[in-house]
C-alpha cells in the first residue's frame, strides 16, 4: 500500500481535472488514484482494482502528458476550483520542522 497522505486528491485533480468528490467510474486515470471497487463500511477510504483492469490503467498513465497537466494545474484550475494552498502550506511547514 502506498500512503500519499492528502496528495491523492491533488493527483486525481491533475490527472482528471476534477477532485475526488467527482469520481469518474469509467476513466482509467481516475481509477489509477481511487481504485475501481471501493470497500464499504470502513472508517477510511480503501479500494482495489482487479488484475484484468490494470492494463487499461497503465496504458492511460503512459499516454498522459504530465508536464502539460502540471502547467494547467499551476496556473489555472487550483485558483478557480480547488484551494490546495492550505495542504501545500501545511506540508511545507511540517518539512521545515523535520
């Protein structure tokens, strides 16, 4: 398991253009972050992806232009749609104390 703390929402936003509040069930980029099948009745979010679905997710990730997405993310969408300043600011402060 990979724990990326609060960054999973940012990653989903960069890959899909929407926050994790707007899960895209048929989008392999959304599935790469959120998994395909969520496990119910847990206090934390947890999901899994069947082996047969991995190839489509990997192909979508390989075709994704991360540099272009990051440019859009940096200059347009966060200001208009999401406020990640608090997340990044908190993470920066934690790293400075370390």
